[in-house]
C-alpha cells in the first residue's frame, strides 16, 4: 500500500509524478499523467484509510477522477 502524505495539497497527477520521481529518479511531466479519457476498466481504484486502519472512502470518486 502506498500512503499519500497527509499534508499534500496538490492534484493526484502531481503526487504520482513526485512519487515516481522519488522511486526511479526520473522526472515525469505532469501532462503525461492525465487520467481523463481513460476507459473505466483502466482506471485505478483507491482506498482512503485513516491511521487506525479504518476505511474512510474508496473508488474512483474519492480522488476526484
């Protein structure tokens, strides 16, 4: 499971680009990470879990996608 930093204030694409850069050392341009136009079965589902492990939200809608 990958945790999004609690104080992160950007959009999902920005967070993903930053995370990939940290993992690989390669910069990913934001315009290459657009989720718009993807058909539903190619989109990721997300789970939002609090510090105690409780599920707060899930699905595509929880990330504004």
